[in-house]
C-alpha cells in the first residue's frame, strides 16, 4: 500500500489549498494512495501496521519532517519513505535543490544530529537556531495563535534587527574549544546549508558529513548587522570575518547569558539559555 501523511498546519495552515493537486499528481504513480492527517493519526499504530512492501509519502514542511524523524528514530516505519515539499520555508528541499518531486527521505534520517535543550533530546534535520532566529519563530507562533494567516518571517527579522532584539554575551564550544563573544545576534548549529526559507546560512555545510557548522553573527552596529543579514540569502556573509565566525565540529555547545527562544527546524522552545548539538 501507499500512504500519504500530510500536515494541514504546513504552509501557514494553507497546505489544504494545494493538497488536492498534489494528491492528483501522486495518484498517477500511486493509484492505491491512502491519505492520513498527521495531526490525527496514531504513529505507533501506523508503525506496527507498516510492511516492507509499503510506501509512505510525507507532505508538509520542515517541521513536519522534524516531527516524523523524531518518531521514526524511536519506532521505524517499514518500506520506502519519501517527502514532497509543501511547507513555507522548505529548507530541506532548498538544500537538496529538489522542489517539485519526491525526495528519498529515509536515507537522510539515518545520520541525523540531535540537540539537548532543557534536559530533553530532539533529532533535527536542518538546524537549531538560537537568538534572533529563535525569537522570529516565537513571534510568528504568537501571530499564528492570533489567527494571522500570512506571516512574513523576513519582516519580523528586520524589525527585530532594527529595534527590538537585544544582543547578549555568549560562549560557543565546538569539540572542546571555547570562544566567547560580547554581542551575539545568532548562533545556529547547521546540519544543512539552508535556513529561514532558503537563506544560505552555512553555504559549505554537507548534511551527509559527520560534522555540523555553527555560524556566530556578532557585533554592535545594527545597520551593519542588518546589511550582513541580507547577504545570508546568497551565502556571502561568511566573508565578513570580523563579524561572522564559521565553526565546524561534531559537538556544538552554545550558552547565552540570558534566556531566549530556540527553534529546532522551525519549532520553538522558549526561555532557553543553552543547547548542545551532537552528530
């Protein structure tokens, strides 16, 4: 059998608007397609009933993959597993440069990094963001809770950069070597290259490698930081070495002097002072 697991909350809760066309496209190849809403299905029951001859197709965004991957690592679904991009940011598909066809998801879940936050461990497929990016996701969640449908992450980021976001001191330890920074804007751990809807945060990162990349953006001049932030879209920010530091390793620990939000593949955890990512 072929199962389609879709997340109606993807694409700012607008996935249903294009789901019919996606299903019609997939049914041409998989006429036995059965649809499941991932917000309602029982993952353990689905796993128990899966067979080696089955095909599972996941439709949604990066958060949908994250949820599926964390469950998959506990109890593996049998058979083939594919992903069809249907989210807002789609950083996973942007990283692979595959946008309108099925992606073999299973092979990318075997070597996933994990992050420890507030005593709990989570697997992640793209990145862990700490600082400005975490706050952007927190504000976006608050807007969604108020019923807003169209949310501009770029607009939220620019407003925070210009006015609201307050930097802090941070310690970043990569494979045992610690560096300290005074005014940190963000310090994500990257498993893939893309971030925030296609921004090339870590242009040289390879998700198939055994290391991750931590990008530390720090400095005191807001307008200068805003300019550098805009260059992330093309991945040219890493040439500004006085304000952007690129650190690579298997274990990344970031500690802020004050609590802020963390986002894990776009999913937000509030009031976090530190995280540890390992691969």
